C-alpha cells in the first residue's frame, strides 16, 4: 500500500522554549528520516487494512512540535489548557462528499498527527527507552485514531494499546512494560 507522509518538524523553531534547552541534539526528527516515517506508516497501513477504505494511495501529515504549541492546540481543540503527547485530527471523521473521479485517482487523506517532542522526550526517559521508540509509539497511537480507534473506557484503551504494541513489533521496535 502506498502512503505519503508529510513530516513537518517545527521543533527546530520551537527550541527557544524553556524546557527545550536540556533536550539532546537528536530530539528533533533528524533522528528519524522522512523515509523511515513513510516505511513505518506503510507497514501500519498494511496491518490495519481492514480499518481503511480502499484508495489508490493514502496521505498523512505528521507535525513534530514543542509543548507550547501542543498546549495551544489542546486548548483550542479539546478545551484542555495543558500540553499532551499526541493529538490526532482524523479527516475520515469529516463528512465531506468526494467526486468518484477523485476517489479513484487521488490519495485518500487520513488526517494530521501532532506530537510534542518535549513530552515524548520526558516520557522516553521515564519509560527507559529511546526517543525513537517513544515517537513511534505516539505516532502509532495517533495513526489508530485517524483510522477511527478511540479509548473512551478502560477496555477500549487496553485494546488500543495492544494494537499499538503490535504495530511497533511490525516495524521491529518493542516497548518494555512494567
């Protein structure tokens, strides 16, 4: 399955934030190439094929940013005045008519995933795994949200976390659970 991932690394600009001064040089997306992101999303798309409408291709936007921007987005879209690790904005949830010609010739836009590098770095340190693993974990979580997964209760959260673990295993990464 063909997927195009538009990676927007806003973190380089955002490093003026107070929290960013103690982050490692590898904290920005330079640690993960655009090609690696595309490979990961392609594998995940194949693994989640049953959740995805048929299309000639797919598109996802991935934005890597700082806590300050994430807090503003979280307040604007979720009315929560605090930063968070990942936000997902699913395009498939929007009821927008598409011309049949477009559906058969254009890639299907799945939506946007926004990840806070600041929070991801803190979580990686707390969990004792590399930042790369934490970023993959958060991207997989956001990706599942784009495909309609949600976790309004403990049971659905457990199912979603199990699926995230499988997605990470599919790209050769693992999360150590306590």
